[in-house]
């Protein structure tokens, strides 16, 4: 929440360069004109207001070099609030595009490289640098928050009226880390497709690669349209009874990929026996060979073929090029440089029993690696008590992070909110109600990783949309500032995912465990107004 005004320590943006901050250096502070800004990394950002750009680095340890940038709208363009943005992958650069989105909305904003400079799939920086792993895990977030708020107060003579955090993927992990470790820093948080079970998620990545690289098991992109078609034939009508190429809730469908097995000559329309086995493993996710316990949820059927789905994350362009798939790169880098400290470690030798325990328990400066990287603590009571609000979303067809991981975490929070230790229906309902008072999860049918896919996938994750009914950031603001909780968020599917091409359909996203169904038979299935949110009697939050 906002605090009393403080004396200005800088008359101009440029004066901020001499601002003294704990273990922090400011490289430069300069005013940027309205219009287009060309960041050091990534495409030009257009349509920006004039702003003050501050570039700095925090050094909380001798081996820390946490780069950050703070952007503050000039004059009346500032909305009086602060929005910190998360990163993606292993980070390694400032998230400039997200900073631009926040600035266009009127926010003072900040982002960090999480303590190193590298490509987003590269973790070589972690080898022999435990402090940098801690910086990546959570310390860079706190350092950036503290410095950004101090810089903002120095220039504007006041603290922000409200502070928010937004992130997807690793940024979603960071968002939940903020709620768990630093509950007093933000009034509202949006966590998208969080990689919050980080250590186990990377076992899923390695599991997928082992499945595809077993002899004769690789499934090339040319076969994925047939896989998707078979999955939709089995799953498209479940839950909503609408044939639209979107699986409303994959939990309602049992897709047996054996139906794809070739009965004669192998073609792109069928799978060999080993390929069927590999696909089943990808859907199932990694399990312990000793206990059968699930290590991390796998991936859902129904949107395997789009270029941003399996071809990007699981398969790569070919068997020779599978090393270019993102899951392969993430798994190789994580286990080589964060876990086994061996730059030649082969993920095909990874086991899913003892190596899981070793990874979770590996000490990083006296802390288990799982504690440093994972944001899975279900106790959000401190964030709840200070009035914080949390919106969490996840695309059902996420090819990077199994969507059920989000449901599992949400249900763990609801369980922690129960008044007692029992599992009765009454206690479960109380736990759910208490959770929904401050934390709501929205599952997104047909959406891939953070966006894209055949389903309605645009609801304000990037550019600002019309209102709180359509824009997740505005929905969070309305909840925090006016006390109006989001009962649904309308998601839009644009033609060819291009707003300039018009709207293909709209669909409401319902707060879990509710799901969207058509309100009356024969109604237009492309218009969100014809859908209602109904309770789904499933899970520990029944």
C-alpha cells in the first residue's frame, strides 16, 4: 500500500546517477523521449511515453552482479503505481518488452537479469558460483524491488500508491516466490504458467527427451498434425460439448495414443510402437521407477502441432536437431551446471529416483537447491493477512510446463487454508472459500506457454486491453483497489493471433474449480456472453 510522501533526493532524472543505495551502483540515469526506444537486446519498443531510465547493478555478495533497470514515466504520464516484471528461462537479460508494456500502462516499472548475462537457456554461469544461483532463485527479485522503490521515491517524492508484480514462466515462479518469501512487497501479483516446481520440472524436461531419444521413438514435426487430430477426435467435445478444436478440460478425456499405431507401412499419419510409447510418457510425465510416484505432471493432448508447441519445446525440427528443442537445452544446462557440476553430463543417463533426491537436497550455500529455486510453499498466510491479491493463470496445452502443476499448487494452498486437518467436504469448501478470497486460478483452454495456441489466448498479458473484464492486470487492480474479485476474465482469440485481423472468438475464463459451458443449446459458441461458469466437482477443493 502507499506510504507518506518523502523528500525528493533528485530534482531531475539525471540526478539519480549520484543516488546512494546499499551495495548498489547506478551506471547511468537519463531522460528518454516519447516514441520509439531501441533497447540493448530485442526489437524496438514503440508508442512509449517520455520516461526516466535508470540502469544499475546490485552487489549483495562479492560474487553478485544483479543488473536491473527502472523506468519511470515523466510527469502526469505516471499513474502513481509500480509494476515489477518477471523474466523467463534462466533469465540473463533485462525483460525489455515487458518493461515497455508496463510503461505504456502508466506504471513505474523495473526488471532484472537475475544476476547474470547470458542466453535464456544457458546456465553455464552457475558452475562454481553458488551465490549466483541464489541471486537467480530469489535474491535478485528482492534487490530489484528495494532499489526500484528507493529510486522512484527519490525522483517522485512519494512511494507508489500500489505495487504489483507480473510474470509468466520463470516470471511466474518469481511471482509466487514474491508471495511466499516477500509478502509485504506487493499488493497484487499475477503469476502466469509458473515454473515454480523448478527442480522437478527439469526432470520432466529430461524425461521427455529420454522418451523421444529411445531407439526408434523420435516423433518428428511431420507426424504431429496426426497426433493432434487423434487427440481432438477423442477430447474436443468433452466438458463443453463444442467441436471447435479446443479441449476445454483435458482431465475429462482419456486419450489412448495406441489408436495411432501403424497397422501397415509407416506414414506421417501413424506412429510406430516405440513412438506410441514415447507419446504416452510425454503425456504421463516422469514417475519414480521404484515407488511409481509422480515427479511432475506431464503435458496435455490436443495442441501438439503448432510451431510454438511440441516442435519448439519437445521435438525440435528433426532427430538430428532435437538438441535445439527448448526442453533439451533447459535440461542439459540445468543438470550440467546447477546440479552435477559437470559440463559433459549426459541427460540420457539421468535416473528418476536417487537423482531426484540428490537434486532437491543439493546444498547451495547451506540451502537445499529446491528451497532456493522452487516456490511451492502453500503457506500464503502472510501475503493474505496483509491484504494481498493473487491471480494465477495457466494454458491447458502448455508444452513447457504441465498445466496440472498449477492445479496441484492451488489445491495445496486451499488445503493449507482448511480450518482443521481433516478432509471432509465441509473443511474442503471452507479452505477453497478462504483461498478464493485472495487467490484465484484461471485455467485457459487451448493456450500454449504463456500465450498462443488454438484457444482464446489474449487477456491482457501484454498490451493493455479495454477493461477489467478482458485484462488480467486491470482485473488485479480492480480487486486490490476496489475490492471487486474477478468472477471471470474474457479471453480473446484473434484471427491468426493478430488483433488487426479481427476477433475469431471470445470465451470466459472461470476461477478454478469452475469451468465455462454454453448457457443454452444452439447459442453462438464464438461469443463469451453465451457462456456461464459452473462448478466442477473434482479435486481436493470439491
